[in-house]
């Protein structure tokens, strides 16, 4: 068996397969379907400082080879997470990572401080790129100045591993990646969802209550691969790749393009055990090709 250990900043993972925020709940919801301890890390659903009801229904729509969502970061807030969720997940033998969102720099900072106080949460994923929120996330993630501002502020108060999730809804993702790297990000994760929409032709109305939403699933994979490869050639910090990964082969492709680790998102809804199956598939691939460590394939694409 090959060595599957990888590092994301100071975070040491038992393997490079993780689950994406918003697609795996708080992990415990999937415990009946998969051994959570076999996953490299679990990114729990988006957390804000305040309670959020999210967007009105309908807020999900199927698309060819993917789905649209406009959930709008529904959650009960950072205090509820600390008091009610954290005690139930803190002893799971994998890395539990919180996705942090905000509507202002101040609320990002406040939420990051709350999560930093939780001993067994070793990292946060700063969501500066969510296209479902009318105020905040989108604005920060699409300009270098906005991205740098929020990362700079959070870095001052957050001492653990800081991962910044990048938006694909930009002209040049490498500029944003360089900006957050310069402000102290330990790693970047990409891509978040692409902005899309769906229409009901019979009713002549949009399907989502918000008209537009975030597109994910296999349909976005070629775009995500391209952005990961571009970013790998632009920054020195580790990359966590995601976007349309539905099997071990997809995961290997992302690692060849430059990802040190990957996240599986939408496909968790299709196969709740896909994360563990992907770990096994990566190991089989490494053994088949004679690699002793998974780190040997990171950025190993021959161009």
C-alpha cells in the first residue's frame, strides 16, 4: 500500500480525500453510510456568526450532469455550532474543518475568532466566493483588493491553518490566488460553484427563487481542472481541488494538475460512500503505477 499522507500547511492528512462544505452536513449525518475515520478531512456546512434562514424555496434544481443550488448559507450561527454541533463531532478521528462565511469583514473576523477557540477544529475554509449570497461573499471573492482585505483581517485573529476558497466567477483566478497567498493564506481550495440559472419553459419563470444559483457536478470538472492547473503554476501554497469529482480517476486528474488534496461535493448525494471508494481507488492507482507516495503525483502532469 502506498503512503497516502499529504500536508496542507501544518495540517497532516491521512489521505488526500475530503468532503466539500454544504454536501456532507456535519459529517455525522453520513455515519451510517461510511466510516468517517477513513476520510482525510470533512468540511462542515457553511457557518456564519449569525443565524441564517437561507433563501426562499425552491432553491435546488437538477441540470444536465449537475445541479444548481441557492441555499444561501442556512445555518444556526457560530454560537449554536460551538455549543450544539462541536461536542458531537470533536472526537471523530479525522480533521473537522469549518467553512466560514460573512457579509462584512467584521463578521468574517468574528466568526473566525469563535471557531479558533475550538481546540479540535484545526483549520477553517474561508468562503469568499459563494455566489448564493446577495451581500458579502461574491463581492469579496471577485476582486484582488476585496479578497486580500478579508484574508488579511482574518489572518490577524486566526492562528491555525487558513484555507481560502476561491470563486471561478472571475476573469483570472490566479490573480486572486496570489492576492490571498500574499496575505497569509496557508492554502487555497477551488473551485466554488459557477453562476448559472434554470428556466421552466412552461411557466416561463426561473426555477430558483433567486433566479441564479451555484452550478456544481460533473459538468464543471473541465473548468475546475483548468483553474487548478493555472493556480498550481502561479502560487507556492498547497491547492485543494474540487469541482465535479465523482470517482478516483477524477481525483487523480486533479492531483496531476496540481492539487495536494481534493474535495468531493455533489457526488455525495449520489453515492454517500464515494469518499472512501475514492481513497481505495487512488491507492490502487498508485500501486499499479509503482508510486510509493501519493505526493509523487502532485503536479506531475507532463505538458
